[in-house]
C-alpha cells in the first residue's frame, strides 16, 4: 500500500544546521533505564525506531560530568572515552537505518542525585533542589571557577559526542535543570552578572552555546530544549521564554520545546487521564513568534491527520515523540505505507515512565517488545515461524494476556488458535477499565489487538463459552494456555493484615468489588461510602472519583502512606489527588481497617489511634487474586492421566499472579515468543552480557 498524498508533508526533509532530517518524525530524548550501563539495549532500542522511519533518535538526558551524576537513576553520560565507546553503538545502529543520532547533554544542578559520585551539587544559588529530598540537595552557589569548569565540561562532552558519532548535540536546560535554574528567578538569586535581569540570567546558557557551537557546530546540529511555560511551577513565563529564544537563536539549529518543570513533569509527559493529544500546543505554538529555526514539540501525537494539521499551521516543523515512539517504533513507516490501522497507539498510561525513570528497565503496555529488542531479541514487527507451527492451540480467556498471546502465536504461524472467552466480548478487565473516569484511551489495548486478530486467518475467537476441565481436555488442542485473569478479593484480603477484613462479604449488598460496580452496575446502598484501597494504583482512586461524581459522599481509605503511590511514578499522582480533593473525596492515609458492619468501619491510624468511619457501603479494592481454578483442575487431570506425550499446559498473565497491565501483556507475548522453546513455562534467561560484547559482533537474530 502507498501512503495517502495528504501525508506527504510529513515526509519532507528538514535542514537543521549542517544536518538533514529525512522526514519530520523526531524521537525526542526520553529515559529508558539503559544509559551507558546497558549500551546494546540502548543501541537496539533506538535503532529499531530508526528502522521504523524516525528521522532522528535521541538519548535520554546525558550527564556531562561526575558533578551531574544521576545514580541510582540510569542516565546516559559522556564523562570519558569508555562512555564514547558505549554510546557509539547507538550512533552506528541509527546511521545504519538512515537516521540521525542526538544526545541530550545535561547537568542537573541542584536536582542532581549524585548517589555514586558523592560530588557536591552546584547551582546558581544555595537553594535546595526540588527533585530529591532537601537534605540531600542543597547545592553550592557556583563561583567563577565553577562556572568556568562547567563551560569546559560541556565543551568536552560535546567533543566526545562528536567522536561517538552524534549528529545532534543538545545544550539542555529544560525541566529546570542547571541552565534552566540560572534562567529562572525562582532558583537564581545572584547579584553578579549571572543574576538579576533576564539578560544576566541567560548569560551562562548563551556562553555555553557559543562555546559548544565553536567546538562542534561545523559537523553537528546544535539543539536546545527549553520550557515555554512552567505552568505554575518554578521556571519562567512565556514572555521571558520568547525573549530567551530571541537571544539564543543565532547559536541554535533546532528548538525542542516543552512545558512544565522537573516538579511539574506530570504536565509535560501528561497522562491521557488528564491531557488530550496535542495539549502542549496551547503554549508551545508561541515559540514561532521568536524564531524561524526548526521547532520540535511533543503532545503524545498518534493521529497522522493531527500531525499534518500542526505542520501546516507552522506551529511545529517536526513531530516530536517519546511515548508514541515507544508504543510503535514503526509509526512513521506505517503512515508511509498506508497501514494506519496497524499503528499501535500510545494509551498515555505512562507505564514507560513508571519503569524507566525510577531506575528500572523500560517497558510499555501497548508494545511488549519495548526494551527487549536486544536482551531478548524481540522485534516489534518481525516474528520467526515457530518450530512447532503445525500444532493447534487453545487459549482460555480473551483478556489482555490471552489476546496478546493469540496475536503472537498467530503471527508465528501456529496451525489453528482458538481463543475461548466466557464473556460476551473480548477484553477481560479491559472491558470495564476504560469506562473509569479519564481512562477512555486505554480502550486502545483491546482495539489494536482486535484489529490484528481479524487479519490472522489462523485465529478464531469464540465468545460466551465457559469450559470445564473435562471440556478443555476433550477439545483436542495440542497446546493449552489458560489466561483466566484475576479478580478483586470478595472478602477484603489485604496487605495490611495479610488476611480478610472482618465483616466484609461481597455477597452482601453493602460490600462491593470494582467488578460488581463496573460490570454488574451495582451501587452501595445509602449515600456514605468507603473505598478501601490497599492496592496503591489507579483502581481505588478511580472508583472513588466515579462514585463522587455520581453524588456519593466518599471516604478514600488506604493502609499506605500515600494515596495511589504508584500513580506518582506514572506522573498521575499529584493531579489525581488534586482532582479527588476538588470533588470532595476525603483522604485517610496510613489507616488500616480491621472490621466493617452496622454502618461503620473500624480500624487504626498510623500510630495505632482508633478510627471509626460511618459508611453505608464499602468498596473493596484490597487485593486481586488469580482465577486459577481451571488451570489447577486441568493440571491435576493431566497428572492423573500419567500418559506419555501429554499435551503442554501453560498459564499466563494474572492467572499466574495479579500484576500490572503492561506485565500481563508482556507475559502473554513472552509465551508466544517462546512456545517452541525447551521449557516455555519458564522464562528464558535474558541477561545477555552487554559489557563483554564488542561493536561489530554481528546482527541480532530476531525471534
């Protein structure tokens, strides 16, 4: 298929200084958890995007010296020649696919974590940073020697970047890192030539830009990432941002613009719960007033029509993406080839951020191969034919894990795959989760897989059929996969007591589980309701929001120290808590419920202080338990049969253990990839020894 001509504008080349981007698709810097510690994972993750059509792929923030050490977080770095060698792998692989490679040179200033180097933090003034605990982040106010050293360190890092093969070199001060701290009167209280007026506060950034351009500007494009508006957080105003752009424009080949700051990150990488596609344009379009240079901006763009609209408006020259490029590394190529229905759209859940930005290894809800391109050899678009492809497969359960497994097995050429679902439609828990407030875009999880399954002639979905163990055994499939998911405990089993909640019984009208509310339409009697959340993610707060919007008087009780702590990792937490407070939901943190009955719940607070809350209804969001009875029964029957060559039986996803949506989908994908391995039920070893591998060791064998 050929692309629609209306998208031609997206495939026009764009000149940035001495370099040319082959199209307008630009993977902006984003965290992965790889840095230089996992150089081959770094290289392969970026190169798969280059293969998928992105004109440029960039590193995450890249520390210029030990003074900006970010340990225990994983950042890239260019401190010495070993770092040059590590990052050159990424450049080489990007170039092999015709993409430019960019590096986001960075100094965190007062925000630097420095748990490895133990170097003192520095900043424009001696004011604590926002990203770490204040006791760990009070910097030294930089003197003239520090400023000179910073200029030298930045130039040395830029020269290393050029030697590594990078085409685009950032002088990064966005998200209120060090250069942004100098620019902002919130952090900069200096009274010398580097403080006071905007011209003075911009001086250091301009001096470094001048020096870096002189050092590498002949061969590398110089990029600047800057916040257009701090959106109420620390930073600068739109007017000052525009003035800075005018001052620095002569040194810059590409402007990379965003909103927010390091403590307002939730508004920059905005979750779909709160932000629609393209939301940043409200602020970022203003940069065009100050420059004619190419501009790249983000906004979780997945719609090709929206991309065209933005480029034609002149607001942006390049379509920037972090999360959409993770969800679908081949997004540009699919647009170019006219395969729009194959785009794996980002759902804006920020599972990627939750994994990679806090010291973990990158993952994605939509794209199970994200982060696994090297260490497991998974390619997002290529599948080898299974060695046992002639066999038939029965998958019981059409939830996220079961659907993902069916897609992978279908693409690996299994003879026949039947997915049998007891419910009236596919999706499992994803039939009701997208109906929670703000989570509509999560429906893409099912929509994408449903489209893929319709294209696979060897996969059949059978709805409204509940199979017994005997029926599973009689089905005649060569391979059986149980994907029956999990459900919320009906007796209040929870992590605070490691037991059920006395008096809680979801068979009574006063006690309900999330499934009963969302799939059966049940509601608590009366008006006063407690949502008891021992899970710490999105379901408890979302149910509380839903009921509050319906007019219920809601107390959100959690045994944890914070409401929805995992949502803080996905950048939803602050906004979610603000939202719940605005609509009148009362919070009870560090509160352990011990019993419920007679219109009240009793428990104890953080220091054992007795707590009693009136409640005509109780919603149990305490712990999920695996729905594994069918697996146990089939497994027992197979064991009793004691016959040679008994058919393989596996279970995946929440049926094994309740987990995050991204991890359940990953597990279904993993089994599909490893169905012809010696022991598919056991996860294959993936810890390939990156540090011992040398450049030029040969191409990956995709599986």
